């Protein structure tokens, strides 16, 4: 009997230990709904996936070549006459054909029949049972141009379909970029009773300065930001791009780049009030969704520039963008606090170390090319991309006990974030890139965690991570210093400039010879 009791007790102990492990493992199988940003194709006929795809992934073929051909003469005439009206017309006529089919109407609707209904699918089966279960088994597709409040309704229907198909009463959510705004609108309208955990990735909690600057006409081009962007993004395999890199680098070193920018900005000041509203209405400025990425700093100014004097015509469009801005954007902190108070775990993942698009006053800040890291992390204290937190700042942080939130590269302090214990940073990862080993490892760890995972819980995923082009790993003093391409000395820039000029001239002469003698 004593032996039998011992066996029973041992079995009970084993079962009691197994239950939490099974529960934690079970949590990892809660279905994950992924809400991406601008990713899905938009078709000329929303019901036909064989029709023309309207949203090019990059600059359309021939657009840059035709720019020189069509805009040079009107620009010179405008500069000589100090009247740029003909130039504005030429820019519009050049630009509009590439994007106008994608544009929405004055109500923010796709009245031309475009969309992507043909690729939207409501889940009807538990994909885990079919061997398909992974983080992307439930990827909601949607027309990213539309009103976020309308897409939030679609997301609610999608989540309810997933719950019905799988038998779970909650889902986990991953949302990226614009997808974050869709999820915020969903939380505002439907609450978070159906959400277990949520990862908000590469978001713009305080807006995207790129959108704000463009939509409001508040474009600024910091010289160092322009230099960094050019050196990082232009190719070394193209002669013209090599020459541009050389000219920009040397001009900046010689302190003359600013003069060139000032000359261009004088022209911009003369044309933007005529040009910006026209261009925005035939491209992304006609998308209510993109207005959800305009921060409070720019919002009313952008509305006045684009709709001033046309408020009646665009009344429905204005109603839509106001609805999101003043009910969701302005109240997002309270929305998220309510979600967490209701039991939902929220994780925020931001990126940094990639030069920002150089068109806004914040372009020198840490960012991921499209959004500065203070916005994507919801409140981190950040430096310019080439600078570090001061010694005085570090000393004060040590005295306050917040130095544990500062990265080894001393460029970010996460202690000022909305959720300092639940916000991660990945260095050198571009805004548009979402590597599979980030979600399969980092996000999966969050979803599998037994309890609300913090930045201190997993040594493989500390608060600061590094992307080496293949995988993420902890940020260390050995891997944190990067980007030598824009940190070259004056002598190196001189050498670079001369080499590129010689190479460009040689290639150009060779092309002339080939053309003259018919060489292929």
C-alpha cells in the first residue's frame, strides 16, 4: 500500500508540473492574426486578380527618365520669368498618369471599381489542423487606401471568423506600420475582449513625419540627412548614381550643399501651394488611411492646404479623416491603457539606425527610414543618428536607476516609453523589411511566454537587438557601431569624388564610341 501511495503521489506531482507547461504551450497555439501595412495588391478591377495591378512596388519604369525630358524646359522658363505656373502644370501632367488610377475620389472611395476583393478571404477552417498553422496562417488582406474605421469593421469580421473556425475565444495580433492604425481603430470601436496579446511593430504612434511634411507642404531638407540618405541608398553599380553620391558627399564636406538646397527650396516655396494639393489628390493624399499617419503638429495645416476653399466638395473625406484623428489618434494612450487594464498584453517593437527620408525637420533623428524611433516606440528619448546621449544624461540616469533602459550604443533611453518594460528596439532594420526570424523568434517568444514578457526575461531577446542582414542578436559593444559609408574623412571623400568622376566620364565616352561604331 505504501508503495502504491508513493506511485500515486509521484503521478500527481508529475501531472501538476505538466499542467502549467501544457497551458503555456497551449497559449502558443492561440491563432495569430497579422495586419500588415501597405502590402496587398490593388487591382484595376477589384473582382479580377488578372486585371492591372495599380500599386507599383517601386518607382514606375521610365518615370525618372521622363522627368528630365518633360520638366527641364518649363523649370528654366519659370526661373527666368519668376512665374512657375507652367512648371506646376508640367509637373502635374508628368506625375498624374503614374498614380491617378490608384487614387480615390473626393469621398475617399474607390469609385473606379479598383480594389482587392478578389484576394480577400474569410477563414472557414482551423488551419492548424491542416498543418498550416504559423504566424501568418491568418493574414488579413484589405484595401489599404480606405478609411481605417471601415477597415476596422473588416478586421472585426475577420477576427470573428478566425474564432469561429478555430474554436478559440481570443486571438493574438501582429500589426505593422499602417496596420497599427487599423488595430487602434478596431480597439476603439470593438474593444479588446477578443484579443489575448498584441505586437505593434514599426508603428507611428505620433505619426509619420514624412506624411506630415508632404501633406502640409512643410518640407525641409537637412544637409547631413540628405548626404546620409544618398550614400546609403544610391547604388555603386550605376554610373549616374555614383556621380550623384560623389557630388553630394563633396558638396557637404565643402559646406556648399546647403546653398544648393536653398536654391531648390526657393523654387519649392514658390510652387508648393499650387502643386501639393493637386498632386496629393491623385496619389496617396487621396487615401483616408494615409491621413491617419499625419501627426497633430501637421494635421490642420495639411487640411487647410489641401481642402481650403473646397470644404463642401470634400466634406465626407474630411469627416472620415477627422473621425480617426480626433477619436483614435488623439485618444490612443487611453485606448491602449484600457486594453492593458482589460488583460491584453501589449508589446511594442521599434527600429532605428537607418537614415530617414530627408524631407522633414526630424530627418536627422534615429529612425527606420520612414518613422522616427521616438514615434515608433511611443516615447523613447532618442539622439540624432550620428550622436550619443551626453555624459551628464547618463550620470543622471544612473542616479535615477533608469540607466538599465539605455542601449550599449547610448543612442536611446527607453525609460520614457509608454511601456518601457515591454518595448524592444532593433538596430539597422529598414522600415519596409520584416525578416521571418524576427516574428518566428522574437514575436513567438512573446506569444509563448507564460505571463507578460518583459525586456529582462529572455537573454536571447533583451531590449536592444541588432540586425546583421541575416538574423537578429543582442546588441553589444562589438556590433553597435555601423554605417561607415557616411562617416568618411575629407581625404577619403576627395578620393571617392575623383574616382567616380573618372569612372563616369570613362563610361560615358565608351557609350559614345559604341554608338558611333555600332558596337554592342
